C-alpha cells in the first residue's frame, strides 16, 4: 500500500510539473517581446552601420513589430536577413526569458573607398569585399579614383586573385593589395591619402605630406607591393629628411630595386 501511494504521489508530482511547464511555456510564447538589445561591434574607427540604423531596418522590413508575441518572432529568419546585409560580417540572434532578446552584429572593416568612373562609390573591406554605402563619416580611408570601369557591386577581390582569367582583366585585386598593405602599416597609413589609376593600368599615389606624386605602377602580387612600399619607406626615412620635401616632383617605384626621383627644378 505504501509503495502504491509513493508511486501515486510521484506520478502526481510529475503531472503537476508537466502542467506548470506547459503553462509557463504557453505564457512565454504569448508574452510580448521587448525592444531587442543591440550590440554592434566595430573594428576600427569607421562604422558602416550603427544600432539605430540596424533597428530601423528591422522595423522597416517588418521582421519585428513592437509588442510582437514571442511565438511569432522568428529569430532564425531575422538572423538570416541581417546576415545578408552587405555591411555585416557575422551575426547572432537569440531569445531570452521574460520577453527579452538580443542581436549581436560584427561589422565589416572598411579599408578603402573606391570612386568608379560611372559616378558610383564603393567601400572595400579588410576581406576584399566591396560594399555600397551612400553615407559614412570616414576618419581616414584610402581613396581610389581614376580609370576604374569594372563592375564593383558585391565583388570579392579574393575570388579574383584566385581566378587566373579574372585577375588579368580586373583591377580590384590590385586595389585590395595596395589598400590592405597601407591599412596594416601605421607609417604608410599616415602618409598615403589617395591613389589614382591611370589609363595604362598603373597606380599613382598622392601623399598627405609633400607636394609630389609617387608613381607606384602595378600591384600584381603581394611580393611586388611589399617590395615597392619597403623602398618607399626607406626613402622617407633616409632620403627625404636630407634632400628636403620640396626637392622632387615625382618619386618612381616602378623599376625593380630602384627609386628614381624627378627633380622639381630640373629643366627638360
């Protein structure tokens, strides 16, 4: 009799727990959701997207409406849609108890801005991906302009680098090599402001300090880019301080192992 009573009590307790769990689950599903907690991680000073812009997009696309019930909030769909935003690199969306939920976003890091000949502009990120963005207050991005005619909407420089047929006719891979090297070198990042692509496919750099141009030429490989910038840094450190910033009108890095300078006052 005692064993039967014990089994009955345990069964009743399990039933009560199950009922409470179902009631709690139903209450949680019917609970109105709060405004999500937004965390936007930015690598560097230039943010392609902020919390207010992200929340407004979510509302405008009707992925979430204020006081929406928990059971109708599809966090997987929201996570998928946010991941499609070209400014976004990674995203996590998840619910918590009490009507709370969280969106955590890691943004792409812009390293250059490209002005194409068709009048449109694009940002290039540290992974070699192009981003369209009409408004961004940039602190210090490398600017590219000139004879840039290739399609740039949602392009990937790394795919071009790994495709022999594409890299022979595109310049985005070279733009990426130059901007990526400059972005990761504090000295060059502080010295170089603009890059112009000439009709012949050669790049010309415009420094932020000094009234001269730097004829860089092509950037077909990482080794070529590294060699040219290494020579330029040596010249900046060992040549210009003694020769003076106003002596030359042009510094040419196109010849292997050399730096050829054009004297500003030379009569030709």
